């Protein structure tokens, strides 16, 4: 780490954060002593500092450092099945630099305390992209030792498990793939990138996009530190620094807070249907060897979700230093309609199924985490598309196929990985596609760096050929072939429509003459509470099922209790005036970390309380909030979960 960057970072974020967990409740809408409402949101993105008298004498100058390429996001801090596009792009750039004997300066900023600390994934991965990037990965000691040897799939009812055959040729056939704790693979990739000459800055959060005066991207600024909970500067206040680059690559992961700004500024989603999301929850268990089958991949669909709610489970049996582990997780589509649904409780209830429970009895749960994931792909645009269409018959035609994936490039940079969304839904994988997207971005940018032209229209150069190269790669072909899987579950047949389409796909292999679409964004699908049935969940038994806060304790999550909450509200009154009476406060259920609570004040009224200390950075609240009032922004670098090989 350069001295200049180290100097600009606060001491509290230069050390690896592995504190013991403690639940801290703060920033409620009411003070303990009185019922007078106070601000929930104090963050400067809502209340600008240039209008705050407390900041008028504060020096706001920032040190700047110049790079050829800045990459935001060094891990899959991406849920499920999405890999390390940022590290892949950085490593590929340095490989090309060495091959072409052209020196370029590349840095990666990662807000996790260490590379891999925010990584959470299944993970069963294909090695296609890794084989291209590092053909000798085995000789270099990549932590890949568990190959898939068995595949099982069950459709669950409340008391039974109906086996569904898995054979070669179907997307969920996994023989030859690898089961991995992706956080460990991410850390190893970080070592390879650093050895290749990439400058790595963990515990460094990119909080702001910088622009040239012509509107093109100039780089990013890291977060300020030393700001009190009420938004005022502390004596320890220190400004972040600016990282300028010819190209800035955003690999933030699903629903990145900077990517959201880029979508809006450059209208990158202009011709897209709404992106579809899910929330994935995961635990790691140490189990009896008699119940452990190394190399087994097991998936389920059906119970405990109803037929019209998308979701399912995974279980991966691995050996880790001869320790018999099961990586178990549950995914719930965030287009669910019932505001009483609680994804965490559905995960716990899943483990009580008679087919599943015996596997975990007498075992020990050693880790927990959660993260949102993209589920969109090829879709038909809801907008009129010129006059381009394909004639099928005198009664049927369909429009030119567009995407839930946005335009990927813009003046000064591009998006890679799960930020735009490259998940192959039926395979439940995106590591290989996201990784490949980072490699393609690197190749595109390197070609421009060695070209050195003055024909650019903006100061920040757009790697526009990146979009074309993605479309001509195996990523595009793969995603096109599975474009209808996820929306097939949104028909009137629900899960059965999805299963029927799965059978059709085996015959047509994605060549069917139609493309289904996501009709509306996930947050708009929620029904009013009065129109839905409340869901009663069983109490935890502390054997197989557990309460939420004991689970959050396993994430090693930490945030400074005296900083503005990074869960910001555009309007502090909306949760109490709209979300609570209309939807019965769904934020207290969709959050997998107990961040949002409605508590009674001294007047007996229910008020929102934000326990920002608990946040595990899943981004679900930003996606599912029915009023889109919640805006997740980054806290200080080095904070959040500290996963160990999730």
C-alpha cells in the first residue's frame, strides 16, 4: 500500500477487523427520554455538508493519486455463485502488460477488511474462465480440492421428498465441477494479482464517483472517516482520497451502490426490462462423518415455499482439512408477494424437513451469512423496438431480444461481474461468467491503452467495444440459451411452469421461438398486508434451527457505533406512515440481520429503529423496500461482515 493512501486512511480501518459480536441498537426515531421524533438518517448523502454549519470550517481537500486502471471491488462481495471479476480483470491486465512489455498501473480497492472477507457464495463452480486465466492454477496451490461426484435433486412436499433425475445435458448436472469455499479462492486470487504487480487496497471503501467537467468518469473517492452518528465532524475527521484513472472498472457485486448511480447518469438501463433479484442465505455445518458424502451436490425445490414463490435450496458436501463440512443455503426470489414472508425463517423451516433434519442433528453450525443476487438475463423489452422483429407465423411474432443486463460501458469505464448480472439461473452459477466478463473488460481496456489516440470525444475514454466482445463471447451464448428459465416460474403455473419449461429446455436447448420477460420490478410485487395471510413460523430449537441474532453473531460483523447509519432513508416518515400501516413493516422480515425493528415508544406508538451495527451488506433492503425509500451506501472501509471462507 502506498504511503500516501495509508496516510489518508483512519487507523481503525488499517487493521484487520475481527471483533466479537455485540448487538447495538441506535438511531431510533425516538430518544429514550422523550417521544419527540428525531432524525433516523444523518448521512451527508441526504443532508449535504455544504449546507450544514457544523462543517463550514472543515478542510475538505483530498489527496489524489493517478492510475491507468482503478477497479472497485476485489472479491465477489456478490452473493451466490458469482465470482471475482475485479481480481480477474486486474490480473489479466497485468498479464497483458507483461506479455506486451508495457507498464501499466492497476489498483483494486476492496471495502472488506481483507480480500475475501465479504465474499459469500455457494459455491459450486465451473473452471472454464479460471483455466483461461491461470492454466496452472493447480501447481500454484489454488484451494480447489473437492470435485463433484454425485448429483441429487428433490421436489419437497411437507413430509416427503420426490426425487427428480439429474443426468448429463441438463443445466444442473455438476459432475466435474468443483465445490469450494469461495472466500478462500478469492484470497488466493488476490495473492496472484498482488504477485503480478496489482496494488491491493483492502479496508478501502469507494464511496463516491468522480467526474471530469465533460461528465465522463474520472475515478473514485474513498470514504471519509471520523464522522459522528449525528453527522457532525469529530476531532479525528480525515478526508478520503481521490483515485484518478484512465479507466474505472466497477465490480461491486449485486446492486452496487455506485453502479446504481451510473445506471441513472448514463441511462444504462434504457432498453432493459427490470432486473430480478433473490436473497440467498447460507450456513456452514460440521457434521458426523457417517452422514457426510464428499462430492455430493443436493438441490431442492418446493416446500416450505408455496407454488407461486420462487426459491430452493442447495447442499454441498466438502472436506476442508479433513473436516466434514456441509455448505447449505436457501434462495428466495425477491419478487415474492406476501409481506409476511420471512426469508430467514423459510431457511430455518427448510432444515426441519424429515429428509433434511437428520443430516444436521448432532452437527455444529459454524458460519452464517446472506447476500442478494441477480437473477435477470435475456428478456424482451417492454419498449417499442424500431421495426425489428422475427416473423414466426401469420399469428405469432416476437421482438428483437433485449436484456435485463444493462449497457456495460460508459465514458471512463465499465461494469463487470454481478453488478450488471451474469448469473446462469438454472445452473445456479455465475463465477465463470462474471470472471470471464472481467477478463474481457481487461482485454478491451488494454487494447485502448496501447492504442494511445487523441480521437476521444471525452476525457474519460469509453471502452465501447467491451459490449460487443461480451456479445461475441461464450457468456452471451450461455445466457441466451437459459433466458426463459427464471421468468417461466412467474406464469400462472408457478413452480410447475418452471419445471415444465425445464423439460422443454432439455429438448430445445434454448432455441424455442419465444422469450419470456420480467414484467415489473421486485419491489412493486409486494401486496398489501390486508390482502395476505400472516405466516406463523416455529420457534428455534437451537439444535437445527436458530434465532436470527445468534446467526448474525457468526458473521463477525462490525461497524463503528458512532458513525452515521449507512442505511439511509430518503424520507424518515415513510416507514411509519406507509410501510407499517400498508405492508406491516416488511423491512423487519426481509432483512436477514435484524437491522430494522419497529418498537414502541413511550406513547405506545410503533416507530422504526435501525440497528445499523448488524448490517451484513446484503443489499436486500435497497431492492425490496416497496416504496424504494431505503438507499444503502457504503460505511467506513474495513467494516461489515468478516466471513471466513464463505
